[in-house]
C-alpha cells in the first residue's frame, strides 16, 4: 500500500450536494478523467480544505489537500495537471491536481 497526498483545486456542482461538507476529513471518491474504462479507476480519498472552511455547493477552485492509500494507482496517477471527477454518493464536482506531495 502507498500513501498518495496532493493539493488540488476542487469545484462542487451547484445542486449535487444539499448541505455544506465539513472542512476536516470528509471522505470522497475520485475518478481520474480519461480512466473511465480502466479497472480500479475509482479511488477513496479523505479531503480537507486548506482554509478550514467547509465545502459548499457552487464552490469554485477551493484549495484542498487529498490523501489516499492505494495499491492500484500507479506512479503516474494524480500528477500535477491531472483532472478528476469527485464523487460523494454521486458525481458532485471535479478537480485539478496542482501538486503532488507524497506518492
């Protein structure tokens, strides 16, 4: 198992989530853009906001830190510039990795 930790800009869809999401330790699922047909394309992550504010529907480019433990994501996964969809029961937004901290 490997720890992947990275910074990202996240935007939430306006109507995808009915309430604010906590700033600390909120679980999500990521799917890398372009990996829709690959096995193991979904990755569970814990996301925290860098400013300590909760995520709100309609947020655009909110700076977050994401952590995931994986044995399926390869070394090329989640590099700077990687785009992903954000899921929380359903697709709720999208994001862009700004930099990788640990892999």
